[in-house]
C-alpha cells in the first residue's frame, strides 16, 4: 500500500492593534478601520476558509 501524501497550507494572521503596518502600508491605529477586498484562488477539491461572509463564487 502506498503512503498517503497530504499537504496542507495555511495562512493565518493575528494582528494586534498596531501589527498590520508590518504586513501592508496602512494607517495602523485601532480608531481607523479599513475595508479589505480579498480574492482567494485555490484548486478545485480544496477548501478556503475565512472569517467573513462569502460574496461571490466562480469557477
């Protein structure tokens, strides 16, 4: 029997009140809120998980 080859990739952030400035140029202060538009492209048969409402799905 061949061994299963499963690879997993994850990108996780935990940006404390002023840590976003280390990732992207921005006003990184708690009183300045920003709206982010994010597109996730992943292979079919895989699952993408986020903590926001899904707006659109396309194949």
